[in-house]
């Protein structure tokens, strides 16, 4: 086999060109093999992730349903807590009674808390009230109590004229004294604190 030096310049150029082409194609093949391996690994990862996503997709839909259900339950709970609040809302209820009386032009002479009645899921807290005002004002007071967001029951209602009680000074527009028991309900079974109150004009 002739050596490189014995070859003509043209043959040497052709040989170098062939060697360059071989090296080029070998390099391209090596690069393509590496790229194919990387692509295969990436496709395998993609397939694995897609399988995981397919397995988790039902849970994602279920999570959306659970979030919507939790929001609905939270709204229901907020409504129930407004209707049957916690026992700590005792003072708030007394303020609601006083605000209702003020809006109705009724004066609360006395508020006293009776012993609570404990049930399995709630506590009934009765309050004895002594009120005075005109008959129409008292009627408005009881009507406004029925519009409160919480549950309020009124019983043991008794009416009498002012001539039966001279313990307090009365305004000219006051004509009726009302004694009643107002009962509200709490979600806690803790006892209500007594809130005796007496007032005079």
C-alpha cells in the first residue's frame, strides 16, 4: 500500500475529504444517538408524569367538589351561628333586647336571667323582662323581636295598667306594664351569666 507521501496531491485531497466525511458522519451519529437517548429518557418521564396526572385527575375534580362543599357548609354554619350563637353571645343578646326596645319606644325596667335549660345540642336561656310603654309600642317591640336573626321565643306574657305599680315614675305616653319571659338559644352548654338590671327614668 503506497504511503501518504507517495500519493499524488489530488489523491491526498480526496483521502482527507473522505476521512473528514467519515469523521463528520461519525460525530453526527454519536450526537444523534445521544439525542435519541435523551429524547427517550424525556419521553419516558413525560409518560410517567402523564400517568401520574391521569391518576391524580379524579382527585383534583374531587378536591374542587370538596372545596365547594366546604364553602356551602361554612355558609350554613355561619347562618346557624347567627340563629343559635355561642354562649359567649349572652351580652350581645341583652344589647339586642335593649336596642329593640329603644327602636320600639319601650323602656325595659328589669332584665334578669333565669336558670338555663340544657338540651342535647343547645341551651335555652330564658330572661324575665319587665317593660312599660304604650300598647302600640309594646306590640312593636314583640314584632321586632320576631325579626331578629336569632331564635327568640316569648311566653308568660302579662299586661296590666300603670295603676297597679307605682314603683317607677312614668311618662304620660306610657300606659301598659308588660311582664314576660324571653327565651333565646345557644349552641354551647356553658351556663349563662346572670344579668340583673333595673332602671328608672
